[in-house]
C-alpha cells in the first residue's frame, strides 16, 4: 500500500512531471548515439588531410633547408677541388718542365762546346713554346727560328747519330754486349733476350720473328759462343731494316707534291721546314702550303721558315678549308715552275674517323688537279710514342696509303726500337730519321749506318 500511496505533490502533478523526465531520458540517450560511419570517415579524412598538409609543409621546408645546405657544401667542395686541380696542374707543368730539361741534359755530353750549349737552350725554349697559348707562340717563333737558322754543323753525322741514339742503345744494340758477355747459351738466355727486345719497344710479333731467325740462322759455333751470337743478332736486326731503307727519289714531275700527315706534337711542321731547307740546299725550288688551318701558330711557323729561307708559302686565314689551300698552292707552284711543293696538314688523331675522312678529301681534291698527286704521302712519327706509333702507321696507311715515313726525336727516347717494329710490320719506306734539333740532324735513313751506330761504343768512333 505504501508503495502506491501518493503524496500531496503527486496530486498536483509533480509526480507525473518527474515520471515524464524519467521517460525522456531514454529518448535523450537515443539522440546522442554515435554519428554515422560516413560522417566519421569524413571527419577522419579532414583531420588526416590537415596533418598531411602540415607534414608536406615541414618536408618542403626541410628540403629547402637541405638544398641550401647541399649547395653550400657543393660550392665548398668545388672550390676545394678547383684548388687541388690548380695545384696538380702546376705540379704537372713543373714536373714536365723538369723532365724535359733532364731529358735534354742527358743528351748533352760533358764536352759541350758553346754552340752545343746554345742548342740545349733552344730545345728547352721549344718545349716552353709548345705549352704557350697560340698568340704567344706566334710572337716567340721568329726569335726561336732565327736561332734555328744560325746553327752550324758540329762534327760528322755518324758521331751525332751515335750521340743521338744513346738512350735507345741502353736497351738494344751496344747494351746487349754486357747481356751476352759470359752467359751460357740456353733457353733461359733466349727468354731474357726476348724480354729485353720487348723492353726496347720492338713489339711481340717482331721480337718473336727475330728470336726465331736468330736460332735458325746461327751456326752451331755461334750457338756455343755468346760473342758470336751477339754479332749474329746484329745481322738479324739489320735484315729487318734494310728493306725499308729507301731514300726519297724525286720524280721529274713539276711540282713534285709531298703531303705531310701525322698526329699533333710529332714534329711534323718542323720536319717540313728542315726538308724545305734540305731541298733548297740541293738547288731545288721549293714552295710550302700551310694546310694546317686549325692552328694559327702552324701557319705562322711555316711563314717564318719561308721568310728566313726565301721560300714562298701559300696560306689562308685560320679556319679555311685545308683542301682549298693545298689546291691553290698546287696551281701557284705549277704557274711559277716550282719543283717541290710540301703541303702541311692539321694534326689529327688516328682513331677519329671524321678527321681521317677530311684527310681523304684532301687527297681527292689534289687528284682533281693532278691525278698522280700527291707523289709522296709522308707520315711523321715521334719515336718516343713507342708502340702507339704502330697504331698511327696502321690507321694512316689504311686511310690514305702511306708511301714514306719520317721518324723523329730518336735522340730523346729509349723507345727507338720501335723503328724495327714499324719496318717489320708495314714495309713502308723509312725516308728520314731525326736525331737532333739541327737541320743537319734530319738525314736520309741508312740501315747499315743506323745499326753500326746502335751497336757501337762511343770510344770506337771519333769522327
């Protein structure tokens, strides 16, 4: 009963209100139920997007900061390596100059007279000029050229040849005397001999050929006597050179055109000047064609040669077509009755097809004027390049068909043995060799003289 008893307030309706409130509670709880999944997802996406934007902004800021940091470091590193490169170049140039001076000093003897001392000074100056910018080279060349002209001949050619081959003789020739002396002749000796010939830059094919011929041609007595075997080696080496010792014979054709080819730095332009002087001294009329239109210094050098020796030079502006220059020179030489035309060409790497194609073009253009021209295609090789000279000879010969070779700078290298490899592998006539800087030091190649000088001892000849 008491539970159903209603008080005064309940009669006034307050109890109902209280019940109503209690009834409303479930309804309110239904209203605050979790939102629908789509709404939650949208809210999450919005929140994630905001955080992603903040992250991207932070990444961009960090990336910008890092980029600035890297750029600063790159500049520092670049500056560092620039300094290192400058120091390396400076050191390299100093070492190169010191090496050049040392090489030149080794060539000279203790009995240098005044003229020979001047010659050494000239060699040092020439090395320095090669390292100068083109415009400076042009300014320096007339002074150097004047000295070149005034060099008188000192001593006989054979004595100068012996002197010029001092370095090569250390590895081959007279250097073999001590190699054979007192040695037992057996397989070990021939293996040592093979190594020695390779060191002298004869190359493997030529070395094997010489060893084979030596064992086949040597008599039983020679195979039991080291001194006699030494003399037989001299014969075998001479037999390699004799077939290519063919002097340049000028034909009656006027003008007789000599096309000079070769890579840069082998002494090609200098050789042209020496040949021009040689032919002039023989009473021939000579003209030069400055076909190396890429280097202003090359054109200037030929012009200096011409001025000093009263030799006409056909030249055009730097960058002109080389074939056109040589074609014009051929026309001019024919009109003036010139006997010999020597045409220079730009130095080119033997493995650059476009440059070799240009050389082929020059030959084609020359043949349009005279189908027999050029009458001599002469390759200038630097003996100091060793086995690389073989590659040069091979590719130039394939491109234009060489008819002669001039081997320069034999006096400054121990790699002169490469002359045997060139002779053996290509059978191209060796016209001239250079054993010094004087005009007279460029001489027609004579195999017997060369071998005698190579195997001689300085105290045996005093001409």
